[in-house]
């Protein structure tokens, strides 16, 4: 076998690189919902061999070593509980998540940027309480004016979300790819329809 081919296959086996493992905390909840806590299959297998996780669901595909055949984990649960972070980082992504990926002036979902409610030119600061998601059109319309001067209104008062609020918000926006084995662990604590 060609050594170069073999080396590239071992590093990037195309059929296996798309098999991430959902990582659950010891309480069987994802470490994070958005972004969803996923590990590459290699990390999941390594963690299992180091006895840091239990494998609770697997893909049909396997990986082989000279002496072992292992089914690729699709869901792993940590053996030790990781305490969720209390403080929510002030990032563009978390801001958009807090505002449900919609303009806080008109409600549109596309072309988002952010806007200072009290403009920086008028002493406004960059904080959870003064920055909102805004579409390009509304941001341009408001410009450096106050809400009253622009005649615009916020859909809700901005504030710093708790980590629990962001986690709950993230559950409304699942990633584009969800393996069937993950569904039970993502929505098990959701309220049931009557």
C-alpha cells in the first residue's frame, strides 16, 4: 500500500470524520445546547479508553486497530459532573442567541448586525443592557439617534441573560445536523404537548 495514501487515510478517513459524538454531562444533559457540545469521534474514543466517559449510543460504523474493532460512539456521558458556567460571555453570537436571531426593532431574521440603543456617539456603552441585534435596514434608519428621535421601539428590553436562559434559548435553534441517537438526550426535559 502506498505510504502517502495510508497516512492521509489514517489522518482523515472521509467516511469517519463526519461522525461527531454528542457529549452529555454526568446529569445526561448536553454540556451546551448552542453550540451543541460535540466531539470528533477520535476524542470520544480516546475519552472512553481513558475511562472519562461512558458510551451510551453508537454509530453503525467501526474503526479498526490491528487488535481491536470499535463501533464509533454517537453519544457519550461524562463520568464526572462539570459545573455549568454561571457567567455568560458577552459575544456577538450570544447576543444574537439572546435576541432569538431577530431584529429587535422590526423582527426580521436576516442580515443581522448589532445596534447600541443609546448610541456610542451619545455616551452609550457596549453592554448587555445597551446592545441589541438589528437588521441592516433598521440599524441604518436609527443611526446615531435615540429611540425617541428615530421613532423606533424595541420589541423587548435588553438585559444580561443567565446561562440557563441562554441554554433554553439555544434549544429552540437545533444545529443543522442531528443524529437520531441524540434526540432523546436533547429534548428529554422539554414540556410535553397536551
